[in-house]
C-alpha cells in the first residue's frame, strides 16, 4: 500500500545542506495545513495516493516535536487541504478542493469518527484551497476560498456541520487566502492580488470593510495569519484586539513575518507619502515551496513545505532540525 512519506531538507540558518538527510519516499504536494486544538497539534497534507486512491492524510501529536513520529492516516481524495480546530480537544474539521473542483469537508466533532460536512455546491479555483475559522463564542464557522472562473474571494458562513450563507467579497485573488479572528466577531483576511500584491479586508461590527492595499511586500506562494493571546476579560466585541502575525512565502522563497499589535489595523503604512518607509518585514529564511500554515499555542509555529517536498516547522525564527517522517 502506497503511503505518504515526509522528510525535511529546508536550508535554513544554523542547518547546513550537507547535514540534511537524503530524500526518502513521496513528497508533499502543495502546502500543509495545521491547527492546534489546545492540547494537540494537527497536520493535514496531500501526498501519494494509497491503494484506495486516497491522497489526503492527517496526523496529530500532543507536541510539535511529536509530529515527527506520529502516523499519517488517510482521510480522502482531493487537493489543497486545510484543517481547523472546533474549539475542544480532538475536534477538528478538514476542507479541501475535491476532484470535481467543488469544496468539500469532513468534521471530527467527537474526536473519534469523521462525518461529511454539509456544503453547498461551489467551485474552487484550481491550485487553491480554503481557509477556515471557528468562533467558540458564537459557534460559527467561516470559510474563505477563491471562486473558480472569477477568482473573487468567497465567504461561506454557518456552523461546523452546515454552511449556509455564501457571500461574494469580490477582488481578484490568486492564492489560497489567509484569515484569523483577533477577537470574537472580528475577522482579518489577507489575499494575494494581481502581481502578488497583498490586500486586506476586515470584518467588524457586523460587516466587511473595503479592500486595503499593502504598500510594501509581495506574496510568492501564499500567506498565513495567526492571532496571539486572547483577551483576558472574557468579553467579545468590546475586548481589545489580539496581536496578529502575518507569514508570507516571499518571491525569493524565504519565509517573511509581519507583526500587528491591534488585530491588523496598523501593521502597514496607510499613506506612503506621509509615512514613507518599509513595513518592517522579518526575513526568517528557509526554502519555501508552499504557502505557510501557522498555529499558536503561546508561541507561533509555522509549517511549510521545504525544498525537498517535506514539511518543516519554524518557531521564533528558528527552523526545526527534526525531520517529519511518515510510515
């Protein structure tokens, strides 16, 4: 039985190319999806089809390092998978572009069995996938993806088992979008526009604002957003926005980081004439062959497909030297 095999060979600071292992087994196709459920780390990736034709696999471990030895488990068939926590330990949902181009999903609500998620018939642009958020306060699921044909950003909202409201947010998007919720009832979305230019939209007070163009920085392969520590007062809309970090696979293949202290409101220069200069990107190095996928467990972990087709993790600017291998 064919199975997915993941190894890590990204050339990064402190890791010499000569010390890296030889490529073994099948590489990951596209980028990994990752989430943290408060106890466990989860990875989902597209790999070599098994005897049943399944090419989407997932694994889970209670430490980031434990992902190296955790088993890959086949889940279904499709491309560009992503995974999101449903707010409790062991409860996650996976979304992917199906073989017919439609969006499909599976939820592991009980942490034991998987069930199909009711999704309306909708077409996802080739080479892209979805990004999903789950609000534990409102129990709402928000899914963002690129529409096939128009390349506009689509917003699908509902619950973990039935997404019912579909909204076209417009724009011309050319990679899987990135999204995070700095606080319940607020959403920050970042996309790659024409020429790799970065655009942002924010949802606040029950509505999305307009598109805002970043004046510095470009996306090479895709981006990921992650929110930091939640508010401590337990409130929702009135709570202060959490810190947000944006990770981008740059046009040179390096991983870049950009920080915002107010949920994405002021992390870029809104007027380059009055406030000239750069955004303050941090170059984290590496050899990124996919969009990154970031999780937060008190510190950000960023997972990305490396130069060998295997998955690497970056924490606090340091690339893991531990290979993530499969069966």
